[in-house]
C-alpha cells in the first residue's frame, strides 16, 4: 500500500512538473523583433498570456481531494503521526486545485471560491452574506407569501379596480405613510375638495379608501384625470403629495411640478412573444434616449422611436436596446437620473401604451429591451417625489447618511422592510407590466459602499469583504437579481460598477450577487485618456491596450464599450470629435480627398470600436449615433445654453448622406456586428493575445476561431509579416477596416488566401505571413 501511495505521489509530481514546463513555454518571449527598449511591453504581454493560460487550466487534478485529505489525516492520527500535505495553499492544507474542487460542491455561499481560490480567506464573510439573504427570503415567505409575491405589492398599493365590502365595484386606493396624521384624496373627480375623501388608517402604517362606482356604473374617478393627496403631517401642517405608486404623472400647463393622473385605459394587447436568447448569442447593446432620438431640436416620442429607430437598430445588427430616462424625472437635463416617480414612465415621450408598443415592436424583431433602472438614489423633490412623503425620512436613511453629497439626492435605506417592498416591486413592475427583458442598474458602486465611491478608495479584496460594504444594499441587489430571473427567465441584468467588486456577476446560489454582467468601465476610460493625452500615436503602448481590454474577472462577464452617453456629456466630446474636431465640419465629403486629420480619425475610430468589441468583453455597447461618428457632444436644454435642444438630438441626416464619410463609419459598424453574429465572438471564451509588438505597434489575438490583427502604427506597413496562428489551414479576410466602402484606402486584397506554415511562434504551433497596412484592422477566418 505504501508503495502504491508513493507511486501515485510521484505520478502527480511529474504531472505538475509538466504543467509548469508548459506554462513556462507558453509565457516565454514571443517575438524576436522586440528590442531592449520594448522590454516593458514584452513583460506585460507575458503576464497577460500567463493569466489566460492560468484560467484555461483545469482545477480538478484530484477529484476526491477533500476526502483523501480527511482519510489520510484520520489514518495518521490513528498511528500518532502528523500529516504534512503536499501543498498548503492559503493555509488550507490543500492545493489550489483541490480547494477549487472542494468549494464547487458547497451550497453555503462559498461556491464562488471555486472560480477564485484567493477568496478563501473571506469564506466566512461570504457565508454570512448568503445566510442573510436566505433569512430575508424566509421572512418574506412567512410574512408575504414569498419573494415574488412580496414584489407584487404594486397590485395592493396605489389605485386598483376591485370589489368593496358590500360587493359593489369601484376603486381601491392604499398607501403606506406611517408618519401621517391624516390623508385625503383630492382631484378633478371631486372638484379638488380636500375634506370629502379621507383615507382610513390600517395597521402597519397603511391607509386605505374605497370609492364605489357611480350609480350609472361609471368610475368614481375618470380615466386620465388629475388626482393628488393631501397629507397632514405630525406638525399639523397640510401638504400636497403624489402617490409613490403612481402609474402616470404629467406636468400640466407648463408647470415644472408633476400632478398624479388616474390611468385606467383598455389593457394593451401584446402581439409578440418574449424573445429568447441562445447561449451562442452575444449581447450587442444599442444605448438610446427617447427624447434625443429625433433629428429636430425638440423632444422625441415613443411612437417616433418605434417607427424609425427600432428598424434602424435592427438593420445595424444590434440585438438589444437599452433605454435611458424612462422612469419619470422632474429635470429633463438630468438624463433621467433624478427619478421622482418610480412606477411612472416619462410622460414627455407619450403614454404608457406607447412604450408598450415600442417594446412589442422590438420583440417582433427579436430585440431585447433593457431598462436603465435607478435604485441607487432618488430625487429630493417633495411636491411630486417620494422625499419626505409623510413628513419623515420615509424610505431613506436619516441625517447625513440619507443624502448624497455630490448628486444632491436622497439615499435609500435598504435595510428597511418597506424600502425592499417598494424597490423589489419596481423591478417586478417593469418586467411584467412593460415586458422589459432586464435592466442596467445605475450607480451600483454608490450602493455597495458606505462611502459611495467618493474620494480615494483602494478597491481590493479587503475592501470588497470589509466594513466599507453596505450589507443591506448588497442584500437588496442580490434579492433584485434573484427576483428578476424568477419573474423573467432569461432576463439580462447589468451592473454599472467601477470598483471591480468580486463575485458581482456570479449566480446567487454560488454566493454571488447575481448580475449577468458588468460594464467594463476601464475601456472608455483608457481610450479617452489616450485621446486627450499628449502622447503621439507612435507612443501608444500595445501591451497596455491589450491588457486593459482583456483584464477582467474570470467567469464574470463584462460588457465592453468604447464610449457611452457618459463620455460625450457637455464638457467632453465623442471619440470621433476627439479624433477629428473641427475638421468634421468641413472635410467629411467623399468628393474630396480626406486630409491627414480626417484620414487618421476615420481609421482609428473603426479600429478602436472593433478591438473593443472583439477583445474587450462578453457583450458590447454603443450610444446611439456614435456608430457613425456623431460629432460634438451632448447638452440638454438649460439656462446656461438658453434652453437649446441643439445638442440634445441626433444628426441622422449625416449618417444617411451618401456624399459624407459618416455613412462609411456606419457601414463598418454594421459589418462589425454582422461578423460577430456569424462567428459568435462575444459568446466565445476570452480571447488569447498571442502577440503585442511595441515597435511595430501590432496586436494579434484569436477568439471564436477568428484571427484578429491590428496595426496601430501611424505610417509603417509590413509585407510578409509573420504572425502566430493556433490552427493550421487556409485563411481569408472576413473584415477589413481599409475597404473602400468603409472609407479605407483599399490596400488589402480580399481575394488573397493565406496559408499557415508549420513554424511555431509565440507559443502557437503555426504561423503565417500577411501584408499589414498601417492603421488597419483585419479579421481572418479559416476556410472550412
């Protein structure tokens, strides 16, 4: 027996030695052209290659590692001996591989350690967080009938048709306002009298009234008429309020204050089923703002968006639309991030039924629709918001803790039961009432930490699992994700988090927070930093670009993007405008040769977007108009610009003018999406970067069977340039940024076949020679 154990250990030792030799071979220097001055870039490349190799390796060398360790420990103890494990990773008595396998079987919230064994020192924190969420769900089961039923509270609060205690039909209205002394209902229906329709106080701080139908069978409150509350505060003061559960609010007569509206139309008849995404379908997200989506200097509508933008998005090749500024907000220039009415969709753009028609049309075209949901804070509005609704802090923290010092808004108390009811119901409301297919949660970093991400913070594992984390907010986000995936199987929920919070995008049952993916916010930051900086193109660091785009947590999907709405807000500019600036006004005609600035800008605009999509993430996002190089910036009407809509619109005329180069950029973006659709790039495993060359300014990587070559050099083109290839065969170009229809110079022959040679390079078994023009990206596919 001892001999057999010894042989087994020797076999495992040889196996590990082979693994180490393999790692050394694949992370060695991969380009003989590199000079001493380029050592830093080479080291970054080697480190990147090692990371990918580390993540590709199996963590299941010993399937029964935990059992073996306990067995050997028991046997040794019986003989009075001490077992010294072969490896002792993080003091566990097991190797990293054994640890990974052990935690893959755990159901106490530590399953996420399977994917990142460096989380083991924080196992107890993971257990406690998971246990707290499970306790909340158990409480909801006992008190509310379960999480989903709890999140259907919008069927109980606010206005609802039903039957009264005497069997008569009418309207129920219910509100939660524990701080109020009295509440009365007033509006057009009673001539705005405030002493005729008082609500009765119920238990738990709830108030209720039933309004029976009129004798002729008509509703006591007519559809599309104004209604408000008069709330008597504990001080005896009377204040007008709008219901927090209002389904529609409108600014009448040019007023900046919203009035509640009783909205009871004929139910919208949905025509098309919910779309379903297969595992091979990567998300290509088109971020849009309804009001900005018109070419004229005014506010656009839901119907206009349905008729013009939705077909355009389908033609471009995007399979998901992310809608901003839908939740009602008092200040248009806030971009929708100062929400005052959470259950009401913005009336500036049309009716709730108009929005439902928009979503239905998207589903007809198999396009997902995501809502940019704002649960990180709320507007401070009192007269038409939820702030100080009953004279108390209501759903928010008290004192300084309840105010965001930069956003000038109120912060939710996620540890309060009724706050959970309100926000979880809001999640369910948009999934079920409007059939959204998921969410992009705004301001997740602010929610996760007590410091809200303000100031200098060292985001690391100690921060992710330390006292800076708001445990109540974390529990809410976990419940919200759990709920979303129960209510809408196949829902996509995206987190906007800049901190890199660990386990954010792992399933709840593993101990993760449950998001499907996070925004890869380092990508746009990198590009804007490079374009704003004083560094010349020839000084761009290829290793840094490749590392930043590919650097993300293993098994936690990311949505990459070169620019969103954030990068173009007033005071900043779109990428196209950073590249070409005022030349875009005078030198974008195809009837004249582009000058050096425009030629450079068009070339880099295409390369930046392509490498960001194919290397940067597991999904891709762009803001509307940026696909064709929208010039200038975004600026909503405000006193500082004389209430102008000039920069709060989209110049679609530029994109469709065949005499301007904007349409060439649009054509390239469409081709980029088409290749992704055909080869499923975003759904494939993370790319393998085989070459970064600082002197030649080249980046080469492979993903989804495609070989991608980017030559960022401003002036050097290379003939017979040898690049590494993983799979032997014949290759042809499937996407060439230098094609004439994309505004290129036609330096690549699309009919040329490229054959690999059995000459290994950069850790790859093969290589082939290509012609690589300056400032050109090429994507090769193997001929089947």
